[in-house]
């Protein structure tokens, strides 16, 4: 399904299943594309609503870019309320 040859570049529906099952849908991928937040993709036509496909290495890179290291996160204290 998610091979490296051009013929096997998956559709948004396949990508949604690969990335997250119920948490990710083809519609959510479309939203991520439109807002510039999703993985890189190939548009197959010049039409802005034309079909798209994804490369596995782009999906893997996008997933890796979203990894969170809990040890690197720090709590930011809320500012104290003003007592004016």
C-alpha cells in the first residue's frame, strides 16, 4: 500500500488509515493541506481541487516533525493577577 514506486503512492484515504485510523480522516488531511500544516503531497492536476497523492518518506518526515519530547517541555508559570 505505501511502497516507494510512483504507482503505489497512496490516496488521502489510505494515508488517513496509515497515520491514525479514527483520529485521521481524508477530510482532516484536506484541512491540513489547505492550512499548510500537513505532510508534503503531489497534486496530480493543475486544478486546486484535483486529486493528490503522498510519498511515504514525506509521511514519515511529517510524523517525525510532530514528535514531542516530554523531557524537553517545560511548564510556563501563569502570570500573577494584578491586584489594582
